[in-house]
C-alpha cells in the first residue's frame, strides 16, 4: 500500500486521526465522569435552569 507524502508528514506531526472508529487519547484536562455529572446537575437544577453558563459561573464563585 502506498501513502502520499502529505499523509506521512501529517502522521509524523502528531495530527489527530479523524477517521471514524479511531482510538483517541483522553485529554489530561478532561473532566472526570463525576465532575461532568455534578455540572449537569447544577445546570439543570431549578435555581439555574433558566440561566446560561456565563450567568451561572459568576453566581457560583
């Protein structure tokens, strides 16, 4: 199988593989499942459900 020079250079540069089913590394700064769940609970609570994230964050700080 022959690949193009451009493909080889892209692989060498570490560009993300965008093919369907490609295995991707989890980012080191990604939210844990617990953090994600907690954020969803807060944002959907009756106190904050009508606000945007930009309005919620200052109220929580």
